[in-house]
């Protein structure tokens, strides 16, 4: 995904890889944050939205559903939503309980576009 983003940004600036300009410099010129951090921000925003919902809401009921363990094929296991959120929260050194405080959560997870 990062490669596709950088191709588009370079195309917007009229630059190519042959110009040997670093990705960070291209992102600074265009004024955008890296796409992986923006995706993480959206994912954590959705997580906080789900955490603030009542426990009887259909979206919250999905948290309590137990999945049946089935034998999977070879290779790396699929990354689950829970594992992804845990990884994001560990990167921020935070806990899910902070998601209930909207202002604190936004200040923790918001990624501003550099200008």
C-alpha cells in the first residue's frame, strides 16, 4: 500500500524514482502523512466508536462471539481484528479503557497532516 501511495504522490509532483528524492521529502511537499498511520488512525477511531456503544448493541455483541477453531492451512496465521487493535494499542502504549474518554482518545490517536 505504501508503494502505491508513493507512486501516486510522485506522479502528482511530477517526480520519478530516477530523481532520487526520499519518500519523506515527497510527503512533505504534498503535505500528507504516511498512509499506514492514517489507516491506523481510522481503525482506532472505529474501535473507540465501538467501545462507546452500549453492550447490547449488535456491533458490541460481536466481541463476545466465540469463534470455532478450525484447522487452517500452512503459513502465517491470519491477523485478527483483536490482534491488530492490540498491536496498535501497544504501539501507542495505551489501554482500551481510554477509548471511553473521547477527547483524550482523539489527542492520543490523531495524526495531523504535515503542512
